[in-house]
């Protein structure tokens, strides 16, 4: 394979020179002497002119491998030239609809989408090996609530010998500005449709995709993003469902994705080497690539969480954050081979990860490794029912996030988060943490609840904090009498049904691990339980076969829905009376839902327990298998139970639509606490 990280120019002598100039909006070049030096060394101005040129309307970067064209002073990427393709971006689109940043925002008076059009251009640095440019957008307080109250500095970096470019942005609000909410920040690249038709999201999600016209000519389903392809240009796709949410990924897995052009064989990849600037922790799900062809780098969104994970700024609140850098990587092979291009993209990802945090960015707001700190330690679990002694927190996810309550990180969006996965013995090392004040959080596979270290942690440049052995004491009041599911913050272990044969995506028919990504699975509940709701018998039934993955409403026709009540049947021997039992109820998702819990009396009013109205994550519709995590410890007085046969009634009482419901993560009944 041709490696595109190669130098196109033999300029050893120039590599020792600094290109010390400043190109401002008036177009004047400050140091003629540098150009004369270049001319004397190379006999021409060719290299310099190719690296950066500027006109009234355009800025062009060219390192001999990739040629980038930006609108001036707006700062949109309007052209990417590579391997003989004049423009990888869709030339049929308007220039501001090819490669751009955008923000979804609102306040009390106005809401909208801002594409962050710059008003000023500046060269930040220009060296023989790298150039960094800036397009800035500045808020005028006289605008009040009429526009996005945010200063934004969009940065792009091109390096010698690199087949690609870096992009990042600095968002800032000084004190005194109006209140505002932000629900989305992202970068979008829209590629040429007649060239890029093969999409890769992961090892097990890659395929030839339909076109935008195929979707327009299809049948819209329960929501606009889901379309049944009725007459696609590729007949192999006829009868399939296309839905961009089928290609979402969790932050911890969403590192590289992109598209492949067949002729010439070229790959376009979004590489996200680190999650520190993304919101809501490692399990937050985001969009990746989808029909367009579109490639995304999502920084902030309310997907799979709801607006409570958006950024809310109060009147006068000051704030600053750097989003990125991310790397747009291009590669090629002489003869089309999607596997080789994908494997090379993953190799490039590994190289970017090893280089993080980058030491070449020219913003003081992005500290290099020497300006950061680290936290190390070992996490243990103390659950007396599992073991009399502490056990290792095997494979725990341990992270630093802004101070808050245990589990608050999954809704946190304004600050930086730093996560790692502990080893089998619970040892962890969180490297390259930005200076600031944090809490340390953790979640342990197989253990309910969320851990939080009791003290705040302050990171300073060069900090190396070693914590003593940390102990997580998870919620438990008594011995386990029975349990349903696995405490892993997901409903994936439950019965995910086969899809309706007329509403399938063939990519997931053999890929069982991604079976939950099929469209319309919520509708299969009424097919599997046509006459009565789910009944689960403890000790007889198997949750992987007999517990439906989502507790949804029942469609009774004419767009009318009704609540559903699931029953858990179990036997209880040697009832402790008096005494309190505990029902640990963990939810993996909730959307406009209310779970009412009753014990041995389906008509009890009020119910013995209710979650109240919770959740806006919409994970059921978006094939997410989980959204936000909820845990309820429900005290059950023994007088509500019986010696012998018992029934727990779980009613999802909200029924205005098809997507109101919950996904369960784990249910456990505990006996009364043991006597000392």
C-alpha cells in the first residue's frame, strides 16, 4: 500500500529555517527576506506558494499531498483535493454545506443553528513543517439574545508529509453575557455521492450504502430518519431500512470511521484520538457516518440522553472549552481493497492516540503533556454477599470529571472528562489530565450503582497523584434472593427479537451482537405477547429468552396505545416478619416513562413505588440498547409479601406514543439485612 504520510519535497535545508511571517486580512506578507531565502535555496517560490495562498474569498493550504480550500473569512472547508480527485467534498452542494462546524442553541427568545461563519482570518504559525490558521467569530453584546452568545476560534493545522489535517475550536463566554443553552456542537463533512459509497464504522459495521436519492424515494417510517428503501439504485438494498441511528457508537468505541471511494481507491476518515472534550462520559452514544455520504465528529449532543445533557449557561456565566483536535486522514491503495484501507486507518488511529496530547497546537488553551497531570490507584469492591473480603474491581471504568454527585458524569457536558479502564486487579492510571478540580468516579461491570471518591482532586501541571486503595461499597441491604439480568448498564443480555422480515437491515442479520440495531423491534412486543403482557417466573424462565428487551406500550390500533404491566412470579420461603426486603431496580434507559411497582396487589393505589415521570433519551427508537442509567432501591416491608407465591407488578403507565418505555438493566430482590 502506498503510504500517504510521505514528503513530497526534498527540502532538508528549508527544514532548518523558520517561516516567520504573519499574513493578515490585508494580504500583506511581512518578511520578504524569507521568500528570498527560499528562492535562493530552491530556485523558485513554488513550495511556499503551495503551502498557503490567500485571495479575497479563499484560503488554500497545500503540502503537496493534500490541498485544502477554505472560504474566507468564513472558514468552511469547501474543497479537499487528493490523489487526482479535484474535490472529495460534494461539489453539488453550496460552499457552506460541504465541510463546516455548527451549533444548535437556544435561549428564552431565540433558537437556531449557527454555522459559525468567521469574520476574521489569521495565520497563527507558519513553519517549514507546519502551518496553523484561524477563523474567528466574535459575539457583539449589543445583539443580546438574537444570536449565539459565544466567541469561537476555528483552527486548522496542516503538516508537511501528512495525508490529512487537524481541526479544533476554542469556545469562550466572558462574564456578563446572556443565558443560553447549547444542544449540539459538531463538524460535518459531506462527500461526493458518486464517489463515496462504502461506509465503515467498525470492524462489524461496514457496507455499501444507499444514496440520498434512494432515501428520498423510499417510504418514511415511524420517524424521518428511518426510511424503507423501495427502489434503490443498488437493487441489493431493496426492501431494507436505512436509519442513521443504526450506526451510532459509544464514545469509548467511536474513534475512527469514514468512507471509501472505489475509483480511485481512497479512504476518508474521521479520527478522534481522545475523549477529553466529548460530553457525558464513555458510554454516551453519538452519530458517526451516515447516508449523504456524511462523516461527523460529534462533540456535544442530546442524543441518547435528552436535553438535560445539553450545556446550560446562566446569565453572566463565564466558560471556555477546547473541542478537538480531531484528525481528518486520507489514504489510498493502487487497487481497491476496503479491508486494507480500514486497517491502515486503524493504524493511523493508534499513532494519533500515542501522540496525544499533541505538542504542536499553538493555543495556550491546549496544554501539552508537560502541562498536565496524572492519577493512579487501585479500586476494590466491598460487597459482603459476594465475599467477606474486598475483591478487585475487574475492568472498572474509572474517570475524572467535574465535581458532582455519584454518576453525575453521565449528564455532564461543560467540562473535560478523562476515563480509563482498570485491569483485572482494579489498578488504573489516568494520564494527561488537564489542570483543574475533579471528582473521581467509577462504574464496575457486574456491580450495581456508581462509585465516587469522597475528596476532590486538584490537578496541576506535573501532578502525579497516587491514591491509596479505594473501596467501592455498592448498594446492598440484604442477601440476594433472586436476580434478573446482568448489572452492566445495558439491556443487551435480554431477549432482542428478530426484526419484521420486511423491515430489516441485512448488515445485522448475521451480526448477532448488533441485533438490537434493527428497526422496529419495539413493535415485536405485541407480536410476541398478543393477548397478555409478559410474565416471568423466577427459577423457571431464562432472562435471555423470556424477558423482552424493552418495556413498551401496546399498540391497540388507530394510533392508540395503552400501558403494559409485566409480572414477576416468585416463591418466598421463611418470610421474615417483621422485616424489610429490598428491590434493586436498575434501568438502562427511560423515555417519557413512569414505572409503577406493586407487590401482590395489582390494584394498589397509589402504587407501592413509582419512579415518577423520567427520561428523554429515546434509546428505544434509536437502537441504542441503553440511554442514561437509573437505579432505585425500593424498600419492601414484609407485610407486602407472602410466604409462598408472590407477584411483583411492573407497570409502565405512560402511553401517549409508541416509544414511551424503559429498558431494564438489572432487577434484584434482597432479603432483610442479616442479624449481627
